[in-house]
C-alpha cells in the first residue's frame, strides 16, 4: 500500500510539473505572439515601433488621410515615414536650383506632377543684410545694385542673377528623366538674345565682350582696306558704335562691319542687324549646339498639360513643339523693367500647329498681329479661354478674334490701347460662343477700338470692368449695343455717373445681375425711381459705389472723423 501511494504521489508530482511547464510555454508563446498584433516588442529591434508590421501600402493610406498641416511633422518621425511622405508629395515650388541640379529633389519626391521653378531661376547674390535693394514683381524678387538707376541697368542686373543656359539645361534634363509623369511646369527660359538697340537696351560693352571672345579685330591699315563710303575706319574696337548703322549695309546680313572684322570659326554664334521701333542695333543669338532642357521636357514628359514660360521667344516655342497634350499655356515675353524678350507670329504659328488641344491660352509681352491670332483660331478648335495683354500687338488684330469659334472667355489685361487701326465695324466677324468679356486695367479712351471690340463680342453675356481708365458715360454707353448681357460688373470705374449707368441698365433687357463697387461718381442721392424699380427685378444686386458713404455709415456713432477738440477731450 505504501508503494502504491508513493507511485501515485510521484505521478501527481510529474503531472503538476508538466502542467507548470505547459503554462510557461503558453505564457511565453502568448508574450511572443501578442493578443492580436503578433508583435514581440522585445525582439523587433525597432525600439517599440508598432507600425513596423504595417505594409507601406497600408501606412501610405493612413498618412494620406492625415491633414496637410501635419505632413511635414510626420515626415520627421523616421526615414521610412519620410520616404512615404516624399511619395505622396505631388507639387513643389523650388527656391534653390542646386536642390534640383544635385538630384536630391527628384530622389526625395519621385512622383512630382506639378513643379514651379520660376523662383529658383534667379540666383540671388550673397550680400550683407540691408546692403541691397530688393525688386519684386509678380512674385519674383531680385536684388538690385546701387548703380541700377535706369531700365537698361536694371535689366543687366537681373540678367547677371539668372541661371546660365548650361545649368538650366542640366536641371531640366534631370527633371525630365526622373519625372516622366509631369503634368504642370513653370520655368524661365534664360537662353535669350543679347540685343543692342538705339535706346541703349544693352550697352556697347556687352557686344564688345562677346566680340572679343569670338571675333578678331583687324585695323584697317593692317588689312589693306581702301576708303569706301560704307566703311568707317577706326583704330580700336572701343571706337565702334554698334547702335548706328553704316550706309550701304544690307539689312539682316551678318556683316558686323566685315571690312573691319575677321570672323573666327564659331558655329554657335549668329550675328545680324535688326530694326526695331527704338532704332537699329546688332542682334547676337546663341545657337543651341545640343538639345535644350526644355526640349527634353517636351520629349520625355508626354503627360504635360499645363505650361508657364517666362522670357519666351520663338526658339522656345519651337523647342516645346513636341508637347502634344498641352491644354493650359501661359507665355510671357517681355516684362517692363525686368527683361526684354519677345515672341512673334512665327512662334504663334508653331504653337497653333502643335498645341491643337489647347483649352486656355495667355499671351503677354509679345509682338503678334492678325496672322498669329488667326493661325491659333484656325488650328486650336478647342480653345475656350484667351487672355491677352496687347502690348506689342500690331494694328488690325481684333479682326482675327472671329476665327476663335469656341471661345467662351476673353480677358484683356493691362492694355494701353485696344487697337489703333481696327477694321471697319461692318467687316468684323463675331465670336458667337463668347460668354464672358473681362477688361482689367485697360485704357478705354479710344472709342474706335473699344467700339470694334464690342462689335466682335456682340453676343457676350457677362461683361466685367475693373480699374479701367477713360471709361466715361459716352464710352460706356456703347455697351448698350450688346443686348444679351446678363451680368454687368463695374469696379473702380470712377468716371461713370448715374446717368450713364441708367442708360445701359435700362437698355439691357436681359440683365439679371449687377455689381457696382468703388465707383465714386455714382451716388445714392441721384438714383431715379425708375432705376430703383429696375434694381428690384434683378436676381443678384451688389451696390457699394461710393466709398465715402460706406465709410460714413460704418463709423456712425463712433465719434471718429470729428474735430480733434471735440473728440480728444482734455482732462
């Protein structure tokens, strides 16, 4: 009996021991696997990172749902989060060109679709704080030296701070190779022409430096030249005036006073004489010896849909002609006080033949005419929005608007004169699909050009004026000819009175919405009962014409505006 009891006790002891071992194994296993995460914090080696078990796809979906304000702080958590944040980043505004040139930008953000390089194209010089002058225009800031006192010196100062063409091409080629899915691009084309005009757009020293690098000056005596009427003999290159043309020299020929100069074997330089409204001068062009960076973007980024080009020339438009899917294009040629570049009808013709899917187009600072606008209208059948700054437009360009058969919005901005010599009104066509006409900061003192514009836009439904000069009652009365107007907006038109407004409002029977703001000559006291009744039938009515009356109503009862002796009472 004692033997059996001992055996039973030993069996119970072994059973209890095995049960304890089983509990320890289960506890260890549960500790290793977790209750649902299957994460062993002690063995992950990630310092307690519970997100390490999540895949990149799941973590990306989580990061995409977070607010944009916390995106930068989330990217600082670890290298993995920074990499995923870089993949989610689609748009960027670059301020440092070296960030693109070194390849760090495309490595950090590989999926970019929207890139703005305009601010990075200006390399600001390092100077002590407070020792330079900053010039800002349309979001672009440059540094000016103390010797920048006239437009010519300012343009030279800006040109010195721009990127070199080699650096521009290098950066754009890197962007084209790394971001084939690019959809929007804003950039400067720094490969522009060096022109010496009669008004000193560029000084003689600029041309002389180029000549010293690529040409050899031969004194007339050493060359054995004889006296000729078309040759001006000088003893030194410093005595040559490149802004004056010699008698007998043919236009457009690369003579560059050939009796005095010996042109060396240079294949990337083209020299010719040009005539402008400012006078004649030597035009020096740099021929691209290799594919430019903008051309690389056009060939490697087939999804590019929106393009914004500054310092645009005809050569630039030829380089981007491979972009077949462009829909929104903004081209800026010359900008007053900043740079002098332009594109002509030649560039617009190239644009019209290649960009057939254009929906929105903006032209500024160009030298276009009837041919360029009509070429766009004949080829770009999908164009719906057109913005023009007709500085540099030649006479008669208004007649070409009738070729834009699908145009719905026409915007004229900063036009000093609409058309100096338009075609007769009965010979002008009509933009039958036009719905909106916007005039912003335009000079409308020329009634002939304004009347021709309204004749082309006879079927317009929305007419907006903003800060226009010369828009008095007589000129504004021409608007009554557009009888289909449903929206009329006046902002900053200080010459219009209640009489002129009443004539147009009563004449437009289909008018449904009226906005009148900051028109100081329109006063509430001069409104007639008939005009009050007409206002009552409108669906939308915004009325803030007299800024003084609005200010007086807002300050009523506050005491502000009273005399100092009454308002500031002495103790």
